[in-house]
C-alpha cells in the first residue's frame, strides 16, 4: 500500500480538508503516477455537495489529472518511467460490452468506473486527483504530448474531451455555425476547439463581461443572454448548440435559435431536470441530445489535435489550500477559465 496525501470532503456540507488514503501497490497492468496538476471541474462541486444524489464520502474529487510515471507493472508496454501522462473521468469499465469494444467506454453498459466517487471491481472506493499519486490500469492512461505545458493540459482530460467529442460527432467544421452557452471551463475549450475545426463560433454568455476574452479564444460573435433581443436576433441561426451551463436554463428559448435540423447538445448537468416543449423541436425538426465526456481512443486523438493546433486550457493555478474558495468563485462564474491545483502544495510528511 502507498500512503497518499489528499484533500477530501467528509460530507456534502463540509469544506474540503486534508486527508490521507492508501493507493494499491501497482498490479502487472498498472501505472503508478505522481500527480503534478489536477483541474477543477464543476462536476467536482456537484458531487462533493451531493447535488446529483448518491455521493459517497469521504470523497477526494479530481478527474483532470496529469503527472509523471513513477513505476509500471510487469506487463505494461505503453508507458515507462518519467512519461508525461494523464487520467480523465474514468479508470476502468467492463471492457467487453459493445460500447467498450468500440472505444466508447464512457457509455459502458455496466457503468464506467469513475476516477472518484465510484467503486473498483474489487469493491474499494475510488479517490481522485486532489492527491499526490494515483495507480491506474494502463489501458485508461493517456499520453500528454510534449508541446502542451502540463498545468494547462490537465483540463483537457475532462473539459477538452467533453467538448471535442460532440463537436466531432455533430461534425463542426467549415460552413457550420456553432454556439456555446456558458464561457466557463467547458465553454472556453469548446470555443477554442470549434474554432480550430473551422466552424463559425458564437458565445452566449450571461453578460458581455467576457466578450474580449471570448473573441481572443476564437469566437466570431458574442452575445449576452440577459438581453432579450439576443433571442430574437439569433432565432433560427445555429447548426449546433453546446450547452455547458452548470445551472438550469430555459432550454426552449435556446432550441428556437437552431436552424431547421439543428441540434442542441446538453453537456451541463444541473440538479433539476429541464422542461422541454414539443413545439420548439417539431417546428424545425430539431434535436435535443446529450453527450458524456469521451472514450480513451478519442481522448488521445483530442490531445494530439490540441498539440497540433497549439491549444491548451487558460488556467489559474492554485495551491490546494484554496480549493474551497475556488469552488465559491466557480459558482459565481468567476473563473478564467479553469482552476488547476498545483499538487506541490500538498503538505509533505
Ligand atoms: P464552469 O467552469 O463553472 O462553467 C459554467 C458556466 O456556465 C459559467 O462560467 C457561466 O458562464 C455559466 N453559468 C453558470 N451559472 C449560470 C446560470 N445560473 N445561468 C446561466 N449561465 C450560468 O463549469 P464547467 O466545469 O464548465 O462545467 C459545466 C457543466 O458541465 C457542469 O454542470 C458540469 O457538471 C458539466 N459537465 C458535464 C460533462 C459531460 O460529460 N457532459 C463533463 C464535464 C462537466 P457565463 O459567465 O459565460 O454565463
Ligand atoms: Zn469534469
Ligand atoms: Zn463496457
């Protein structure tokens, strides 16, 4: 067993605080990773505060993990000591269902094993990346391209793949008009990636406060959703809308911004279900869909795409001691555009 320093929530109503856990000794197919940086996703907040229900405690959040390989099991061929690696939202899956066989492990029919707030096949709880090290089966570990700085690479493991996957699936590219609702962690990656794919990108943010950032990140247009005229001006405009908002919004108002045959994809997971009127859909043969992160193969493809296009996350590096403050700031939309924890700040000993 490997003693590991971490930060954990002991219950849904308590702030995160120092915690110690044991990682398993690496098995023959495992990679032991010294964690350098971990991104802070809004899903960490939803789960640490049990907003989706079913959270288990103590919880060590964190699924945007990057670090270096510290040791490998005897059967590991893909990685060696010192390699720059990443771990995203899941650390295992059944490996035999059609989704797993097609490299879409996130849709595993048995349920993927989450990086935290989940249970390993041997019954032990999983603990995430707000910690000094992690041991993961090599099949679920990614290579981080040399050209991407490690701290700015961390958010690609969730925010990057969660936006890349639907942009690929719904074929964002030249001639396509893509809107992104919410310019946070997911939203800013969606803007960068959709722009690199050649789509015409519009940001729909609550106010115009982030307009110059949005344009710098690659948006062609920027509108405030607090201005009712946005919804009349942009009616029938978009081929694809990615909704990255962490809170409930009026889905019907946004469906009306789609062209005939356009799709709106839900990425955000607010605690309350959305109410959807049929007219917004039938009136333009529109689709309302959802998308969950991405598989291992596509995550590696996304990392290589980001390296090729010089894309990484815009981050604010924090010591782990500031994690509770960072959560509060994210809830207020005050993040530009992803908090990343520097794990060097974990107390030693
Ligand atoms: P984030 O960094 O906090 O960004 C969310 C953004 O939504 C905010 O920056 C803000 O943008 C906007 N927003 C926040 N509150 C709002 C409100 N009340 N009304 C309208 N807009 C609001 O969060 P994130 O990490 O990107 O995650 C976003 C959501 O995606 C979360 O629910 C998370 O759990 C979910 N998620 C889903 C997947 C998946 O696989 N589908 C993966 C990761 C995360 P503006 O200031 O620009 O308005
Ligand atoms: Zn996430
Ligand atoms: Zn499976």
